[in-house]
């Protein structure tokens, strides 16, 4: 059986001016598939076996290629968007015909020239297409343990839920919404700490250090901002969480812990107007 979207070893069963025809064997039950002449090895003969990838040409006919695509069925890969049209987007996947990404398979509207993480699937019309909804393609058999740091690609962000992260572009990870402080976007890269390796194999992640470690980094960030703003910033305990997140990329709780530490060390004073650097006395 000739399988769409996969590499297969097929036999040459016939020759033609435009190339050679391949099948699973000389008595294959499925229709023969063409390997274009420019990809046929010079010494190839009827009966020889060739490893090829099966996809569809511009007329939706099955066609074989000896070229290696950037993605095949069952895989996750980052691909570049090369065109956005009224019917969807097209991706470079290393073959002559670009890979189609339907609108309804886009987690967010994609942008030309940017890379995102995709899976390959066969649609209802028996065509190969790309999808950004890759949660079911992620493995829950990661080797990572609590407190290890990992890297991954953000695949989806849901308000009130969190950010789905493909750790190593392979394993299932989640940054909870309450920990999403900073600039996160679908397709972006993230480094995160494993908070918990769950029983189901999924990873709970946090892009920040443990609070007692992170507080020092937060305090230094606030001090740097004070130094760059003549020693004053218009933020204090009463500032909104949104304003603090926008300015410092941290939660209000982390901000309060950091300025509390600086206040105890007499490095800053806290006023109704904000925080002011006073130096160590």
C-alpha cells in the first residue's frame, strides 16, 4: 500500500518518458505513483527498490520524490511561513509544492517570514496539510525532573489557563497563566524551570527561579531601572498588577517582595508617589 506523507521503499514497476512508476511490488493493489525523471537514479532499472516520500502535486495527484521534506506524518517541526493568502498560508517544507496551512488550523494568525511549530496531517480531502494545534502530537515521556531547566517553543496561549510549551519541540509542558509575566508569543522560544513532573507525564513549568532566588534578580532589575531614571520610579505597593507586569515583567507579589527587601536594606524608600533610591546608610 502506498502511504501519503511517509517515506517508503517502493519498486520500479514501469518506465515512461516523464519518469518511472513505483509501487509496493510488481503486483501492487494500489495505483502506481510517478517519480519524475529528474529524480530517477541514472542506473535505476525495473525491479529496483527506491526510498521515496509520497505527497501530492499541484493537480492533487500522488507523486514520489527522493528529496527529503522538513516534516513527515507524526513529526513536529518548525517551518517558515512564505505566503499568507485569503484561503490560508503556505509553508516552506523543502519540496517543490509548498505546504498548505488552513485558517482553521492556525492558533493565531501567522505572519510571513516567521517560524512556528507545526504537525502534518491528512485532511478530509486526502491532502497533506499543516496544523498549529499540536497538543495531541506531544510526548508525555520526557526525561526531565523537578527543578531542571528546559527550553521549548510556545504553541498556544489561553487566557486563564496558560501557555502550552513544546519542550525540545517534543514534550508536553505548561506554564500556568499566573506565571506568564513578560513578553510571550506563539512561536516564541522560552526557557523554564520544571516545577513538577506530573503523574500523566506532562510538565508544569515556570520561566522564573524559585522565589528566594528570583528575588535577588528582581531587586537588581528594579535597581537598574532606578539608576536609569534618576533614582525614582512611580510604582509602589498600590500600583496595579498590570502596570507592574508591563514595566518589570514580574507579578505584583514578586515586585512587593523585591522592594521590601530593598527597603529593609535601606537602599530605597517607599512613598505615596513611588520608590526612590536613597543609598546604603
